[in-house]
């Protein structure tokens, strides 16, 4: 099956500054793609181009082979765009969901049926006759999404759909979104700055930083093999430190070994490690000599701040005794929860294979 969405040689310039540059990106029909990036990365700019809300400064965006520059009504019928703010009108929930169907001249009885089915799918049918503006933030987001689903779009564009919701409401929202998409062949492009949400719903993830694509891949590849420091930070690596590969392949921070090895050429590198990949042992053992500076309780673990040749944070299971602030300890990094990458400012090398460090093992 061919690409449902295609971006070629796109440049977007706003206020005299290039804010987005994508040479090539395809999204297959029925695929779920998440665009992951920090605020200001160009994520919403990309969605607006895909929705044909704005035109690129140069290059071409196509939906099912139709250029966004010339698609008009035909293209808009294929795409539904749920913006970050629900944008509901001061009328009932039911009428908000029916409105775009009314614009499409769907008969009254039929649009009522479609609207109620969409509200049922998002678990808010019981709110159909309530004023839309009286709903909670989470309820408004569900109604906004129901309005998009009611159009039965080929392409669904979601701009931070759970923005502003608390953690519990977010979790419930995404559970219901996943359920609502289960039986549909809709192509979905969602943008987020949260890796957990990106990995939960996406078949593939595009990492966008400062308007540039830093990596495209399966969630598990980005999680285990980030291409560079920007990607590692976004996917949740808690520790990013300068290090060096020695002639024998040992990876050291300062003059001390980390417990990692690499087949990269000797010289500067960057090491990223998850907090639960930091191993703490008694002082005097082989590894990084460090001192515990602070210990605080976390969710099922102790959060341990460490200082030495670098500053690190570790998660230690609460089933073990808590380290004590002031203790001298030795730290090593778990190779399965760490990655060796090019030094900052150096182009990323080939992505790592599973079980290797930075593609070098």
C-alpha cells in the first residue's frame, strides 16, 4: 500500500526564519505516526501543512496523491484536524459534533446518528445535551475528538490531544483513543512532547528538534538506540554525560571506567543511561568513585543523586536499603540500559543494534 501522506523538500519560513525543514517523509495508509519533540520544534507547523491550513514556503505536501496546494474541498474531506484547544462552540455537545456534518449537508437524522455513535465511541454520549463549554477539560477533549471521528476521515491529525490534562485523566483519554482507533484503518499523525504517549500509540516515531528531523524509527529502536543526545533526552534517558573511549575499548568518565565497552574509535563520546541502569556498590570497587548527595522517595524506588567526575541520578528499588547522603560509593552503568553516542557536536553514526552500544557493541 502506498503512502497516504508524503512530504518532499519542504521548507517553512516564518518571520524570515526557517522553522521547518523536511527533505522526505512518507506515512503509509493506516499507519500511526507520532511526531515527538520539545516545544518550538515545529510539530504544529508540520500538522498545519499536512492539514493544508498553511502552504509550505517551498516543497510539496500530498494527501493520497493530492497536493495540499490544490486539493481544496476534496482534500479537506479526507482529513480531520483536532487542534490542541478543543474550540467548542457555545451550544450543546451534540450540536458541536453535528456541525461539520451539517456543513457537508448530511441529512438531519443521519448526522444525529453519526454524532451519537462518535460520542459513544469516546464514552461521552451521556453528555450529548450538556452545554459544551460547561464540560471539564478532559470531557471537552473527548468531544473534540468525537467531532473529528464523526467525519470518518482517511487521515486524523492530533495536536497534543491531551494537553493540560492531569496524569490520570491523560491515561484514561489515551486508553479510550486507542480503543476508538482499534477497528479503523485511519491514518493517524499525532504530535507530542511526551515519549510515553508517543511510544504507546505509534507504529513509528519522528523526532523533530529545532525544525529538523533527528531520527525516524520504531519506538523500541528510539528507546534502545537514540541517534543523538537530543533524541536520548526526549525518550527519557535520565543521565547524559561526556565520556571517552580508550584504546582498549573501555568507556571512561574522567579516568574511571564506567563498565561499558565500545568498538568506536578512541576519543570523546557521549554516554546516556537510564536512572535504573545506574549500579551502586560500596566505595573502593572498580568503577566511578562518587558520593551520594541526596536521597528522596520515588514511585517504588529511591531517587539517589550522585556527584563525582559527573553528576548522575539513580533509581534504587525500595526493596533495598536506601543509600545515605554523604556515603562514598562506586558506580557502574548497565550496558543494557545505557548507550554510547557521538560526542556533542559530532554527527551521529549508525544506529545501534539491539544489545550493542551506539552501534559498536
